[in-house]
C-alpha cells in the first residue's frame, strides 16, 4: 500500500510539473519585435498575475491591456516578469478581426548582463 501511495504521489507531482512547463511553450509562428534601439514601438508590460490568466478566447475588451499587433502580421506582443525575476516576451496569435486570442506563445528572454 505504501508503494502505491509513493507511486501515486510521484505521478501526480511529475504531471503537474509537465503541465506547468508546457503552459509556457514557444510556438513557431511567434514573431518577435524589432530589438533595435531606434524602434519607436512601445509594447505593453503586463503583470505576471494577469499573464497567467491569459487564455485562448480572451477578448481585448476583457484582457485589460491593448493587443499591440500593428507592426506584426502574425501576432500581438506583450512583456512580463515572472516571480523568479525572468523576463518573458509573449506573442498572442489573434483572430482575423484582431479582437480575440486564438493561441499563445512564450519566449524567455536572456539577460544581457548577469
């Protein structure tokens, strides 16, 4: 019985970790913004607490931030910082009318100075 409980606990803990990791997946359609300091485009910074609530089907009206897609043909871009102090660029694939999220891609940004 003790082995079954240990195996069940192990299975549940690994499945939760896999679910969390797959939640922050990078997708091939993700188009990053121009990194040039000469770029005048400003992208929204969204608090981590709000980012984790972004789901497929979310509309701009309910999101609480602007879907900044004007310089990207494929996706909107937002930025955030995780509780572990990791910077993320998030691409939001939008519906044809640009009002609803149909897919999400996460890209962890590397620190320039460590």
